[in-house]
C-alpha cells in the first residue's frame, strides 16, 4: 500500500493538513535537542522530510539515517536529499520491529506519522529505546483524535468522510480509508505516554497541536 501511494504521498499530506505538516515536523525535530555533530535516526522516514529537518540540526559534521520498509518512499527521499545537495544522509531499508543498528547508536530518534502503522507497537518502542543512547531523546509525531467539539465534529467529518473520498479520487480508496481506521485503533496520548515510560523513557511529555488533531510525544532514554 505504501509503495503504491509513494508518488502522491507528499501532495496528499499537504492537502490533508493545509501544509501544516512541515511545521509539525520542525517542532518534532526541535524536541530531539540535537546539536551540531549529533547522530539521529528517523524511523518510518517515508519521503524524508523529517530526516531533512534533523540534518539541519546536526549539520554536515553530524550523521542522519532515515529508514523505512517502502523502497519507493526511500527513493523519493534520496531524490529530495540530492536536490538539496545533501549526499551525507543515509536512506535505507529497515524493519522498524527489528532495527539493524547497534544499541545506543544514536543521540536521538524520531518517528513522523509512522508508529500507528507498526504491527507490534510495544516491540517497536522497545527497538527505539534500544538504539537511543542513555540521555538521548525520542520524539514521535502522530495523528490523534480530538475529544471536544466543535473540533471533534470537524475531525470526524474530515477524516471519516472527506479523506476517504480524496482517496477514491486518487484511485487509492483502500489506503485513505486505512488512515482514519488506523488512527481510531491507535492509543490516545496518555496511553502512548505510559507505553513510552514502560519502554525505558523518562520525562515523557506530549503537546497537542492543531486543536488536538496532532500530538508530539518526547522522552529521554534512561
């Protein structure tokens, strides 16, 4: 499914978020506390936008790796980096449930709009904890469900009706019906925060953006 939608992924993100997804990724990268020379991993990197934000923070002396299980997504990420003259970002295939990196290999890890797609969320969070060094940080950007009207009413209209309709227009009805369904199954912010604490992260916090449609969770590896 992700292979099929790779070519229209960025456009659909822009349409669905009114272009705000770029700002949300910048805020997520800010939560990592990365400094020049840092080592960062972006898991479920998709077409690479969050990894590029991390690169801005670590600079040419740092190291950024983006990984995903969709090669078409990775190829688009590589093209973006090449267009910006950034040949030092690595975009490579990896399974988020069995990351091919050494323990404590990174100063920070991020996931943007990806953790809700993991087949085993607890295992995925454990892998993120494993590859982040003690004192390093994790930041997760994810869609969530607002609970108070009128935004909860708008959210239901937008995600449950309009987004699937956009999917039908683009010929990817299943993919954009999957999106709202995956959000409904995903833990709400307090529950995800508890899972992060159980996985080995302290100082776990979250911030709601866009009236509660999006959440950024962050924590420090114990």
